[in-house]
C-alpha cells in the first residue's frame, strides 16, 4: 500500500527565516508530486508540481521554491519567510506504479505560522 | 476556463437530511471529477470520483450525479450524520494533461445537526 508523510506537522518561524518542508511517498515509484497551500478557511492553491526527479513546474510566482532530489521526495523551501507565507501546506501524490492511476492522495499537512 | 465553481459556500442540514453540493466547469477537456472531504487540521481525503462516460456513481451514502451537456456535477450525501460535518471540495482535471493537475472548487462547509 502507499503512504505519504509530511514533516514537520507544525512549525512556527520568524519573518525572514528560511523554510524547508519535506514530503515523502512510499509504495509507488515515479509518482506525480504536488505542493498546495491552504489559507485559513480557504480553498486549495496549487504551488508546485513535479512529474519526475529534478522536474519542477511552478503555478504561482512567489517567495517559495520546490525541489525533487529523489523519486519519492518533494521539498518546499524559502530563503526568507514572509507573514503571508503562513498557512496549511499539503503535499499530494498521484499515479506512478501504483494501482491508483487517476486518483490524487494528500498527506497530513504542515501547519506553518510565520510571526 | 480553468475554474470550477462550487456552491453553496456553506450548508446546514438536519441529521438524516440529504445535503447537495453543486459544481460547474467550463473546460470541456476535463474528464475526471473527484470529490474530497476535509476535516479541520487534516489533509483532504478522496471521497468518490466520476468519469464523464457515466451519469451517476454511488459509494455507500455518497452519490455523484454528472450532467455532461450542462457541464455540472453534484455530490449527494444520503442519510447525513453529524460525523459528515466537514469541508467538501469538488475538483476536475484533464487526465491527458501535463502533470494531471486538479482544479479545485472553493469548498463547501457542511454542518449536520443532530
């Protein structure tokens, strides 16, 4: 079976500090990977997605970047956090060698508060 | 054209009622329509999904109705329970598109009163 992990679960960071959020997927190979942000009480905003190692597509120009150093690892980073970066960050995966070709599955999320 | 419009924003029903959430899309290339359920502080969970070759799909108490000509689809929750209180998101994608990105509706906050 497939599982997706995100860490940390919660994070409180000062403005101007760096950020690194990690997502890993188990049980499938070569999945599509996605980073979303969800502001409080709001919808899901797609930030980045990746169809393979080193391949990153950005949806919204902003203060964040993403990398995929390994097949099942997706990292969200920032060099200097802004107050507006606060939110609930969700990683998701789809497809690969799993039996779930169409479905997209989300991780448990990271709650980021920038003070 | 990439938007998915979801209504209502919020919905309150009594236990046993049948809440209905509606979504509409414009992009005729969309061919996969999932629904997600999200509880506070958790990631969205895939609930049920439909392809445009069928007009209805049921899984337990959850039913998707799909109207291809109207470019609309809806979620019905039969015999709703307080435990169904959550935020529901519809989404759409073109499975042949690069990255198979999902376009999400804005969400509906459902409260089922006991």
